[in-house]
C-alpha cells in the first residue's frame, strides 16, 4: 500500500509517496530504539524520507526511497450541499450488504422523506432485489431527508468500504446535490478511542442496467 505525505514548506506544498509496508517493517525491527523521522526535499528531485535510530549513542540512518505522488482527488463535498443524511447502526447495513446480489454491477440508493424512505436495490441475475429501511426503525438513529434522490453506484467502487463497515459501530450516509455519496464510519480502537473513516463515491453515469 502507498502512503501520500503532504508537508507545507515556505507557503508551498511538497507531496510524495512511499510504500507503507517498508516504513512499518523498519519500525517493527527497531521498535525498542528511540527514533525520529525527517524528510529531505531537494529543489530539483524527489524528496527522501529518513529515520534516525539511536541506541547507546550509536546512530543508524534508514533511508526510504520515495515516488512521484498520484493526483489527489477533490470531491468538494460540502455540508451545505448535502440533501439527505442518515445515521444508522452498522450492524444493520452489514447485514444488508451481505445479502447483496453480487452479480449486479451497481447498487442503487433511494433516499426520500416519504416511503420507502431508504432503499438499496441491485439488478443482477436474480432480477431486481431491494432492502428497505423505515425511518422509525430502531437501527436508524438520525433521519434527515429533504428530497427524493435515486442514484446508482458501481459495486466495485463500494467494495473497499466493507472492511471499515465490518469494524464500525455507526455509519453516516450522506448524498449531496450532485448525487455524490459519502459513507462515514465511526470506529472504536482497542484503547476505546473513536476515529472516523470516510469513503466518497461518484454516481454511475453509464447506461442503466435492465431491470
């Protein structure tokens, strides 16, 4: 996996990336040592990342080669543009995801202030199947829908979010005026600290599948 690092320097932003598993490996090997991490940024070449390890006055310099960064996508997802928002317990969404027809290429989200309120539909070999979530369900903690929206998203783009869904306790589902989808997962780590993982997905603009 790759990690993108961004560091402000004299009003400019310097970006690069490196293989995260290399950093983790060196950290695990020398976990008992005191160490610091720095970045050297030459003007005309890629920066290099360096870890300085110290033990009994002996310094070990571990340098990690860096790579050119990939373009960072900006979804420009603003709270002011959110049309519909639902907060629900993750276990309910996990169960619904596990029952999805994976022969379908897209997953349709319908959110509305009127029935069926929140519906997920697939269009696979078994035909059209859907799961409904009433707004007064015990699994729905907050329901703020202003208008009816129906958007389809490629399942292949949603699959990476399943890992976060599996270990989360709450999920916030938001859709803005453009149909962009935000899935924000609330996760508690072993120390009881709360962190959030957020996924964005653009609506599918290809031809709609046959129903």
